[in-house]
C-alpha cells in the first residue's frame, strides 16, 4: 500500500495541500463534518494537523478494493478509520472514506460502551495507560 502517500495526508505541515494531493472531494467533506463535531472552534486544518501529529498509525493490508488505515489518538481515546482505494486513472492510493469511533469500541468493548478516556480510568501512570 502507498504508505508514503498515506503519511503525506497525515502530514502536519500542510494538511490542506496533502488532502488536495491524496484525497477525494467526498472524503474532504467528511473531514469537515467530523471536524465540526470534534472541535468547538472553526475546525480548521490546524486541528487535524494536531490530531495526526499525535496519532498512532495502524496499516491494515488485505488486498481489498478499499484498504483501511487507522489513526489512533491515544490521549483523546478515539480512532479515525480511513479507507484508501487506487485511483483508476493513475493507480495511486486516494483517501475515499473515513469515520471515527471511540477507542473502547475499536478495542472490542461491548455495549454499554465505557465512557471517559480509558487512560484516565486506569489506575496506572498516565503515559503507561495511554499505551493500552
């Protein structure tokens, strides 16, 4: 999978330029919608840059039409799930879909889902608990 392309979108220097290069218009709209839900301010590119700067990346390779890359933000305990597909014109990976879930759900929690940040609920040293 085009990891360098994915890392480019996760780039923190110029998030909007990265989207122009490697994302579809539909995915860009989803970023805008999610941003409005996540941040009280204008939900600009700077907020997404900060999110990606502190996220852990998990590549899920399965030779599917749409490949999944997960960006886990451990301090917020949320996971951004992104779908990547090869463009029919240039065969380069493009971000085509995205969604977000609570970290507890991504880790397999069953309903009712635990609320709060897992690393705050653990009775451990916070940096260690973030790694859970």
